[in-house]
């Protein structure tokens, strides 16, 4: 073997060693990243495992408080509903508006008497207002003429 071939063989071994070292370093870096990710995940899992029962109990306590408040509000609403049912409310509303009320014979007679009395009053008022309207009509015309003359007199008085 010549010197050149020994040197190129050494160079080749050296490059191969460097490539092996680089590959090994890359492999170890990957293992290190995996190990670090595993450790962080494990730490977070343990931390969450320790906090989970406390967090869970906090949520249960808050839920219990909200449930009791909701039951109180629901109790208030149901107590109102028990005193007056919806059907009673509807019937009261209908009665106040006059729906669903059947008129009795007495009611009809009372209404007929009121209607007759009102008809008599209207007739009396229309008879009484006809002569009064006829008498007032001529009296209204001269007042209109007097009103027309009045501004002329005032204008003449101002001119003097």
C-alpha cells in the first residue's frame, strides 16, 4: 500500500467516525427530547392528579351552592303558582274582560230598562234642541255682522 492510499484510508475512517459521531449525537438528541417531553408530561400529570381532587371538590361545592339558590328561586315560583293556578288567573282575566259570562234573565231585564231610559232621554234632548237651534240660528247672524264692523271702527278711531 502506498502512502496516498493509507492517507485516503485514514481520511475515510476519520470521515466515517465523524459521521458516526454526528449520527449518534442526533440519535441522542432525539432521545433527550423524548425524555424531556416525557418528564414534563409526567410532571404535569402528577400535578394535575394532585390538583384534580381539589378542583373537583371546588366545583362540587360551587354546584351545591348554585343548586340551593336555584331551588330557593324555584320554591318561590312554585309557591306563587300554588296560591293562584294558571287556570284561576285565566278565569279571572276572562271575567274582568266580560268573556265567558252568560247573562241571566235579570241582567237582560235590567239592561232593557236602562236602554229604554236612555232612549227616552235622547228623544227628549233631540226635541228640546230643535227649537233652541232654530231660535239661536237667526241671533247668530247679526253678531257676525257686528264683529265685521268692529274692526273698521277701531281702525277709524286709530286714524283720528
